[in-house]
């Protein structure tokens, strides 16, 4: 079971237990005793910590990789507030499933990267290693003058192979990080130098999801009566992103200088849309979360659209690149073959 699906299942179990008035620890232990494998190994590790006498919050901290970092941070916030149910709506907004179009585009990209690209690299290496030298020897033996294009392709064949291998390895690394998720990202992350967090903030669809996470958690905390500065700090922590935490600190600094929240959030969102949305939400009825739910859904939809478009562009670009290289090599090969045939006819 994927981590997102496991997180949705755990949230359902958690919500059902809270609605029944059942202690969370009791729910976890009872499910662990059923030896259900769908909840994952780390759920049973969580149950083992609870069985040793720890409370849910303490045990949950010891199993940090059980849920995605943002969901874990939100549950920790719910523990601090003493009401886990308040954070569940924000958690569910983060765990929206990708549309079928996005999933199919990503699956197609993975197919191209992991299957077609290595096959193409192998065929290219085979051709330049065994076929091209034979044709070159035949042409040299017949004193056939090669065309400039054929000469260029043969002279740069090793460079073309190295370039294709580099592109392939780069895409494999990106795919590995994408599939591995936060667990793999932690291997490349340094708190003093949040390079990957900076990259995540610069990727358009990831930035929109970070904005949605921050906004969703901030609205939940404000609806729960948490002071504005503390709500901003906790919302920044829930993004699990150092760039967002730094921007949240700038918002807090503006609040401490007397700025209103809807003015201070301009330090978090450079576009100004969050400020405008929050200003309108202040005058709305039904709470901040309900007032901003439409914007959160809009951010999600735009993020999915951008992710799908990028997957299509990368896949199409890779196919076009491979096709161009094939056409280049084929043109050079047939050009040399034509020159050899002309040499044979001239000799006769």
C-alpha cells in the first residue's frame, strides 16, 4: 500500500475512533492485534511503542516515517492543541488523490524513462561500436569520400552516447526521488543548506501545494482560536519545508511590529493572492477553512495541471530527442552506404 493510501486509511481510523469517543491508543492496539498487513510495518511499530507504555503523541514521534512529513507535522499540532479532530480536515486536503490524467501521464513518462531510454542507449552503443567501424573500414578501403554530415556523426558518436547516458541517468535520479518521496529526499537534505527545499519552492506545482498546506493549516488553527503568531509558526512547520518556515518567520516578525495578519501574509506569498483571499475570508461567515476551501481546491487543480503538462513535455521531449538522434545516425549511415555504392559503380 502506498504511503498516501496508508495515510488516508489511518486518518479514517483515527476519525472513527475520535467520533466514537474511543482512545486513540486503544484503537491502534486493537487493530495491531488483528495482524492486518495493510496498515504497514510502521503502524505495528507504533503499536509496539504504545504497548510499552507511551502515549500516542510520544509514540508517534518515534515513528517519524509512518506518514508523510506534512501529515505527521499536522498530527503533532493536533496533539499540542489537545484536539486531533481540528487538524483532520487540513490533512485530508493534502491527501487528495491525483486525477487519472496526471497518473497516466506520469506512468507513461516512467515507461519511457525506464524502458525505452535504456533500449535506445544500448542500440546506439551497439551501432557505434560494431557497425560504424565496419562501414568506415569499407569506405576507407575503397577511397570513398564521406559527406560532411557522416563525418560529423562518426566524429561525435562517443559524445552522443555520453550525452544520451547523462540524460538517462539524470531522469533516473529524478524518477528515483519522485517515487521514493520524502524518505529519499531526506538523504539529500541538510538543515543548514535546504537546497532541495529551495528547489521544491521553485517548482510551480510544488509551490502551490506548499501554499495550500500552509493556508489549510493556518485556517484550521485560526478557527481553533490559536493566536495568530503561533498559528503562523505551526502552519510553517506543517509544510515540512525550510523555505516556508523562513517565510513564516517573516510573517511573524511583521505581526510583532503591529501589522494585521492579512497584510503580514504578503511575506509568504509573492503573488499577493493569499493576502487578497485571507482579507475576504476575514469578513466571511462559517470560519476561515470554509471560506478558503475553494481556493485550496483551485491550487490543487492548478498543481495537478502543471504536473501533468510537465510530464507530457518531458516525455515528448525525450521521444523527440531520441528520434532526432536516430534520424541523424540513420542519415549518416545511409549517406555512407550511398557513397560506397557510388564508388562500386564507378569502379565497374
